[in-house]
């Protein structure tokens, strides 16, 4: 079986919750112990008057909220923090924001031709249309929209973004989550990705395309992104749209799944505190795509949503400890080749039933079967496909959602298997199991 690079396991270290730079390291250490390979940092630059993390006033300054008392050189402190994360065995992905600046950024006055204007000649603010209802438009009035496509001074504008990418690579970052990627022209992304790879051939660029139209994602096909973020978080296992979208966008780049992000409500809040649903959404996300992202606090079942302005370190929550579960799932994902490849999904059961059975295949990998109980309240038996036609009958059932250690079981007699409320189980090749050193973890 040919070796392939594993998809990234990203832990979002939300800086407003984590605190100042030295305080980040206790969270990154825990992320490494949980099996994550990357830290994802939301914007850490100086913000404008709204104080939103994504309203960046100065792209080359660290926001005062993250600078420890007595620090004389914030950039050097940030570089030391990144070095420490590297010593922990982690790579670091930062948010790259090139679609807009803070409305009060000095760039608006210094480079007026870099920004879009409305019909009255005033600087325009970016907006987003709800894909489900074009009449529902959100406008961010604290932001100024950059005219990356048609600026009269486009060459200098693009040079500014290029220098910024190179600066943060030199500072110690290993990759970029490209915010609102679909709002930025693909030629600019191609230019920045090329410049980044000339600086660091191993740099990773991941496109944030959530909430956009399919055509807007397809427009990024020529940009050269390493990963896209997918929408599987919103799939309720009842329609084909998620699998079809996964197949279509997989032709552009592999994707990264997540059970929740800094932009969404917490799963614990959405499920009225059901820990089994917290596990279900994570176990499914881990299997679905090459990559996986989890925001800080998920491992402790946090219920309070992360907020780009209001969140503070005192909002830290430890409702229920899921660290052992997260570690277990991450080890499985890293060890089973098909789990950390993008692959192709099909359904093996009726999506209208209380349970669903899915199969994932990837070139050069043995297949994976995932069985899911959609019912949050009741257990159900699930009928698996005949192993002689669909799967190796020596395959093993991995029950990762149990409170205790990983349970490894043989293929169920009669192809019938009981599932607890909201349970997810993996069925993997016995050969993958024998080749992997993680079964005791």
C-alpha cells in the first residue's frame, strides 16, 4: 500500500479564550497529548475599534490583548511561542485575512485605491448572502472591503499581501487558513500560494469556503489550495447532499471536517447537553475527510459559544472530560489509512431509517464502514451488508464511543449489530488493525 501524507488534525486555539501568548502553551501541550498535529490560530493581529478578531487594523502588530505584561518585543514573543509549539511536535496554521481590513485601518487612508467603494464613493463593507435565502444579507460595517480584483493599484496591493505571507512564514507559521477564500479572486490565491511555497515548500493553504455557493467554490479550482473546509457539520444523515458535495469538491482538493467551529454554536448547547451527541459528531467528522478540526473546549464539552469580541479566559468551561475519547478517535484516524484520506462515500442503507451505514473507499487503501445511530434517545439494531460481497468478514468493529477503552469486536453474527443512542462505530480491515500499534490506546 502506497504511503500518503495524513490529513491534518487541527486544534483551534482561540486566542481570546486562551489569553496571552505564554498561556497558549498549556493548551497546545494538551492538544499534542490528544493527538493533534496542528494548532490553528484565529487572527492575532491588532484589531480595530470593534475589537473583532477578524477586524484587523495593523497586519504586522500583535493585538495588545495577547501580549503579556512587561513584554518589550511582541513579535519576538510570538516567534518564541511558535518555536515552543514546534518543540511540542506541532505545526501552526494562522488565519490569513486578505478580503478586508478594519474600517479604521490606516491602509484605508494611505491606499484609498485598494478598497471598493459604494455608489456614494464611501468605502464599502463586505457582506455575505445566505445560500438558502438570497434576501438574507449580512453586512459587516466594522470592515472595509479590499478590491483585490480591480484595484487601480493592484500590483502594489498584491505585493503587500505577498510580503505579509512571507513575513509570517519567516516568523514561524507553517500554513494559513484562508478566511473567506471565495471572496478573493483565484489568481491572487494562486500568486500567494506560489510565493508561500517558494519561501517554504511545505507550507499548507486551506480555503475557508463555508456558506458560499457551489459555483464560488468551483471558481477556486485553479488556485492550488491544499485543503477546503467542508459542510459535513450540518449533515443530519438523512439526505444525499453532503456526499454529493464531498464528491464534487474532492476534485478540487481534499477537505477538513469539524463538529463545530469558532463560528458555530457549541454541539453541547445544540443538543441540550447530550454527551453522546458530542461524541457522535466528532467520531463522524474524524472519519469523513482527510483532515479534522476541533475548537478549544470541545474536549471538555463546553457550552458557551466562542465570540470574536466578547470571549475571555474566564469563560473557560470543563463540563465533562472527553479527553480520553478524543485521543482514542485521533489515534484511530492517524493509524487507519482510509481514515486520513479523502476517499469516496456511498450509502449502504436507507437514509430514512433510524440508523445509517456508510462505506468509504480511497485508492490504495482498504475500505472503512461507518454505522451511525441517528436517534439521540434510543438504541437501535443496525443491519450490516453481507460481508462476503461488501467487506472482509474478518473485519473488526471498533466501538470508539464507549466510556471505557476502545472496544474491538468481531463482525456481528447474522450481520445485526446493536447501537446505543447516537453511537458511531467504525468497521476496519483486520489487516489495518494488525499493522497498527494503537489498539491499546
